[in-house]
C-alpha cells in the first residue's frame, strides 16, 4: 500500500525564504531542525516578518551519511541576514509533488516510493527536494495525522 497521495507533476513559482543552511549527519537532523526553526522565527519576529507558508526542509542533494540542507520558512518579502539566518529564494521550476501522512521517521520510506512514481511518469528527479511540514506537531499530535508535502524538482 502506498504511503503517498495526491501525486502530480506541476510548476512551482519562486518564493522568498529565511533559512539556516548547514551540512549535518543524519543523526543530527532532529537537533538541527529544532535549532534552525528557533533561530529563524526569532530573526523573523525581530525584523517584523511573518511566515507565509509551512515550515520546510530544502535538501540540496540526495541524503547520504551527511546532507546539506536549508531549514526555515517561506516569507512574503526578503529578510536581512542575521547570525546563521540567511535570505534565500526557493527556485521556480517543474516539480513532482505528493502528500505523506504519518510520523516523520516514515519519510525515509516515502522518498524512494516517490522517486519510483516520478520515473513511471516519464520524468527524472533532480537532487533538489523540499519537505513542507503542513501540520505543526504538538505534544498531543497523533503522528498518523501529520501531513508533509514532498516536492521534488525535476531534471
């Protein structure tokens, strides 16, 4: 049974974002995300910006032992760099998108399934991927209800 739903190929417009970028080991991802989200929200608040979209992780290459990624929030207008927080533009382009519902540790199974779906559509995935965390987790969240939208830029 598929862990994905709502798969489609579409075009994505460019958007402004505030992020923390780093190369981290896989076992450091959780603490990195926590630190990055906290830093970005502090900078956005200090500069009078409100996030305009879901929190995200932008993978700048296929994860191996380490992964280079940007973690942050989309914003309507560019922010000013401060500390580890930098302004970036998430690129426009042809993408495949899908929704995943479940705990974050299941994402490692969702991406390979998504790659296979992309190939069956006659497309080729690039090394540029986004995870959009649509549902904000809380201490009371049922992990099966967490929605993460996967966005894979196409080559």
